C-alpha cells in the first residue's frame, strides 16, 4: 500500500515476535539484526491502545532499518487485540448474511474490513494477515468459522469486499492459506495435514478465490503447512510446485509470499529451523515467520544474515501501510459508528447461534 514516492526499504526477510508488553534487551538485539524485516504481534503484547502504540513505536526505534509490523486480527476467535478495539464477528457470519442478501453482505464485508484495518492502523500496524480464503467445508476445525463460506465464488466476492475495505484504510491484504486448508481434518499447528484430493479439484475449488483476489489486487499470500499428496511431496510452504509453478507462473502473482509460522508442528518435516527457513526461501517465500521460539529466531536470523533478494525487497514494499489517511476522524464519524454497530450485530448473531 506504500506510494511510489516512499523511500521505505524493507531489507530483512525474517518476521519474528517479541516477548511482552515492552521490549526486552533480547528483543532489541534481534530487532537490530540485519535479517529482521518484520514483527508479528500477539495477545501477550497487548494491554490497551496506548500501550500498543508505545510498543510499536519502540519496535520501530529499535531497528536501524524499516520494519513491517503485523498481527493476526481476522475477527472472531482470531483477534489479538480486544479491550479498546471493536470485537469483530467471525467471517462465517458474513457468509450467512450473503445467503440472505448478497448485495448487503458485500457492503457489510467492506465496512468490517475497513474497521479492522483502521483500528490497527491507528496503532501504526502495517497489516493484518487477512482475509482467510479457505473454504468452510465443515471439515477443518482450525478453520471453522474463520472461513467466509463453502462456495468458492462467495468466498471470492466477500473476501474482495473485505480487502477493498482494508485498502480504504491504507492497509494491504494477505490471502491465506494457499492453496486451501479447508479440506483437511488435522490442525497444522499440531500435525502435518495431508490433502489427498485430485489436483484438478483443488485448482477448480480451493484455488478459485486466489485467482479472483489476484485480479482484484491482492498484495500477499500465505501458503498452508499442508501436503497435497497428488501434487507434491512437500507442504505448500516448502513447495516449488505450488509457489513457483502455480502461484507465480500459472496465476501470475507478483505479490509477497509469507511463510506460515516455521515453529508449527507441520513444518518440522522440513528439518532444523535454519533448514526450514532456507527451504521456504528456496521454494519462493519472500519473508519467513518464526513465532514463540526465541532461540529458533536467533538460528534463522543467523542462517539468513547475508541473504538478499531484490525481487523480494520490491514486493515487500507493497506491505508498508499508507500514512496519510485521517483514520481517527473517520472512526469517530458516521462511517466508524455504523461499522462498530454492524460488528456488534454480527457478534450477537453468532453468539445466539451457539
């Protein structure tokens, strides 16, 4: 989302996390490492909006080069910041609304995407890893109501509306988990899921939202830690087939590819942390994520200390958030008030269904 005139250069290819509400000496040391290009925040990093803004400011000050600051803030059960932020409904609510009134649901998706992005941008966070493009097939519990819908065309429409709302707030979007996590039962945080479907079915259904979103201007993609047995022996995040042949060559995607967290159990098959990081980069990832494992972060920073890709650096600039929008005024004005009310309606509706 950065403008062509911006001079921000994201030079590192590792995104890591920090310990708590304030930076430790170890955090500061890692943030200053030349391979560090970004930080992902978690609930443990949040107490209130003022504290969050101060933490983000200190993160930026600790690095000699610009960093991307991100968060998983989808709505529903995956929302890292709570008190002081609007509670957002899970995306499945928008899918249910779409079944009743498609046009209204698309407007609602755009407003909630804008609200999510605007509130995060108020804390100087560049982007959220959203929207989820997985199909809600009722098979994968870890996806569950994070998915918009089971129909790939409905997912495409709602996700595009959500993304354009993010763009209204100056935030880039990340579609996940490519090519699709919705048809496996295992949780890739705990196991290595294997999808045994025919590749044609995956391309026809799960990949369809990516085709649509890329045409709409999607800036980034996160691949799944899932093996698609009929296509490749490697999980998608370590797969030259999925990232290069399909995503880059076939779908003509020239945006950022972020690895999913390399500390997840599903990534263990790729070897040591350093080996995982190199394998993800070699497969086509522009930036690798390592979360909740400080020693592993040190290992990966060392492994990639002299890595540089001009193409990745060019792509990563797209994730730098726009800085010239009066978001405070918009949130307190009519649009913000309507969006907050809409979010509350969605949360209430989903609670009543339980």
